C-alpha cells in the first residue's frame, strides 16, 4: 500500500480527532480550519487519481504502438498506486510481458491478479492469457482444473492441438465429471469428432451407442452424422436398430440427413413400425435428396398414408417426373388427389400440361375438382377458361366459374362479363 506522507499523516490524525471530539460549540474559525484541512486531503487524492489515469492511458498507448517494455513499466506504476485500475493494470502488464517473451513474469502477474482481485472482471481474460502462456512454454494444461467454461474449452483445444494422445484421457475426464457443464461436455465430444485418432472415434461411437454418458448420446449421434465414414454409418444404423427411444431414433434420422445416407433412410422407412417415425424418415429421405429412393418407395409401399407422405417428399425435391409417374400408377382416390395438389404446388409449364391432359381423360368428378384446384393454385386463368368453354357437365361448369370468379386476373374478369352478357 502507498505510504502516507508525513504532512498527510498529521492531517488525517487531526481530522479523526476532530470527528471524535464534540465540544459544546465551535467557533466559526474552527469550521473554516477543518474545511481547509479536508480540502487538502481531497486534493491529494484527486492528484493520485489523475496520475493513475495518465499512467494507464500512457500504458494503453504503448500497447497500441507495440512498445511492450514501456507498457510494462507504465502498468507497474499504476499497480503501485493501488487505485481503481490496479486489476486491469496487472492483466495488461502480464500481456506485455508475454509479448516480450518473459513468460514466467507474465504468469506471476496473472497469479497476483487472481490473489488480490478474486472478483475482478479481468479474471476470464487473464485465464485465457495464462493458457496461452503455458501453451507457449510447452506445459500441459489440464482443462479439468479450470473454473470457467470458456477456459476449459480453450484448454481442450490446446491439448488436442499440441498432444492428441495425452488429450484423450483428459477429454474422458471432462465427459465423466459432474462438475462440467453440458456446454463443455458437448465441446469435448466435438473435439473427439474432429480427431482422426481411432481411439477418439471409439469413444465417440461408444457415447453414441449410449454405453457411456447417456445424457450426451444424442449429441454424439449428431457428430457421427458429420462424417460419412463406413464406421460412423454402421454405428448409426446399429443405434437405430437397437434403441427403443423415439428421440434417439429421430436423432439418427437427422444424422442420416446430414451425411446424405439415403440408403440407410430407405431401410429405416421399410423397417420402421412406428407411424410417426416412418413419416419422419420419409421426410428425411426427401430432405437428403433421395429422389431414386422416394420413387422406389412409392412403388413398393402398400400404405396410402405412406404414399401420400412420399408425394409430399416429391414436392420438397421438386421431382415432377417422379410425381407424374406416381399419378399414373395411383389407384387410391386420396393418393391421386394428393398428387394432383402436389403438381399444382410445384408449378411450371410441364405441371400445367400434365394437369390439362389428366382433366381431358378423367371421369371422376372429385378428381376433376382437384385438377381445377391445381390449376387455380398456378393462376392458370386462361387454361381454366378454355376448360369451361368445352365443359358440358353443368356441375363442373359451375365449379369452374366459381373458381374463375375469385381470381384477380383481367382475362378471368372479362370472361365473367361475357357470361353476364349472354
């Protein structure tokens, strides 16, 4: 602590005495004397604060200019003042010393910051700097002994970069410890997923199977999907077949989408007994670009509900050809109607042409209404007018006119006037 100057000691002692002594009455001159003494103390304290601000500013200027020796000296002087910026000065002094290659002194400054200011907002930055210094020294850093999540993550990265073999036991400790947050454990799994080490992959697969750390199983499954290696795909298939947990199985389906595993998704659809999961698998198949598999599934499926789900997949993939082929073979009216609506949703001239061809040969009124709706979705007013001019069925004629009457199209409005003037 900064020593008190002799005249200040006298002033402080006098002020303390005056505050404790309470005479019956003080003359006006005594109040003036006390006020003057107090002002002198305040002025001196203000000088110290100004000096601290000046030194701190000089130190940061030196940092900006890369003058590390000067920065270290300025921040040392700030520290000796024991003011409000002492903790920040300890950090920046350590930073400057690290730049100078004086790593032991930098670590000593960080240690002093932790000791003197255990609640300082600079502790997190200091911890990161300490990891950087120790890494530069070639010293191992144990993430298990870090208190902050971000510092633990930095330590994990540092270990894996410098010494992958010794990193694995530390990562397993991180995964097993109840002290570590889900965020840190998830990053530990991520580090494993980035490693080509067979041992690291073994641990990742083990977690994905639920053998160890079941709370991390779905996250491990997610990371398995980021690598389409045969080992990972085989592990995902094994997890899907062996698990009774719907959330786990759904996580595997999502992982299949990430790795583009369309064959595995098709197998999941064909083997899955759970209706909701089977629909999810069909949607995942469409999302992963499994066009051929969807076409195959439509032909092989006997369930109208599954066929409708496949048709929705055709929309996602904009597979007009697959949808057209499906419509030609569709026997169930609901499936056919779903396919017609899908054609309308996909749009385009080819889709419009297919709908018009179907209308010309279709006999079922309900199916014809679905075709009209598909053309309506495409704003095909001209085509609908042409259909109505040829339509002989009064019921279908009314339906066509009804659809045209609500279309915001000039040709449709002119046709309404034509009907009115007949």
